[in-house]
């Protein structure tokens, strides 16, 4: 087989340049095509991810809304526990206190009123003593005890020798009461 070259050298050069341009054109088209495919894939994946994020946010909002009742119930229970804990810490065995007060009281004394003000940690005792000595003995017993301080027995309550009506006020040492 014989090849005849009927083209002039100028036409051969133009033909080579056209081939280079066509190759470059195809290369650019391929790059643009791949870029377009990647861009379409990125847009589709962005759309899918946006939808997934929207669903997750919606589910999270429903979860938060559903848990709001649980959280409020937990907070209410915690508040009640705190109040109960405070009550338990401030609890005093008043029965032991009254037993101690009874032990400090001489036989010939009767009480008409015992008023305890817990917030002020004070006590007011009203009653009748058969004799002045019983009343002074009661005052001495209260003074010697470890649960009372600042005992106040007005002097006018000691004027009568028998059947003394009295009013004693004192501070209670709450930390000494179990």
C-alpha cells in the first residue's frame, strides 16, 4: 500500500493545529462534563443532607417536647425532696424535750401554758407553784439544764409565799435537742 500525500506543508500544519485544538476542546469538554457531574452530585447530596438535618431537628424537637413533662416532674420531685430533707434536718424530738422539762419540774408545780416559738427558739411557761421555794427550785433546775438559757422569772412572781402564779421565759438551745 502506497500513501500519497496530497496536502501541502501549510495545510499539514493547519491540520495538526486543528487536531491539537480538537483534542484540547475534547479535553475541556470532558473536564467540564466531570465538573458538571460532580456539581450535580454535590447539589443532590446537599439536598439529601438538608432533608436529613431537617428530620433530625424535627425529631429532636419532638423529643424535647416529650421530655419536657418528664423534666418538669423530675424538678417537682427534686423540690419536694429538698423540702423533705430540710424538714428532716430541722426535726427535733420534742417528746424528749418535754420529758426533760418534766424531770426538771418539782412536784408542787403545775403548768397552765407552755408556748414554744420555734422560729425565735424561745419558750414561755405559765403555771402555779405551791410555794416560793418550789418556784425558785424550778428556776434553778432550768438554769442548770443544758437546753435553756436566758431564763427570766420576774421578781413579782416571787412575792407571794404560797400559790404563786408565774410566767417564765427562756431561750431554747435547739442544737441541744436531738
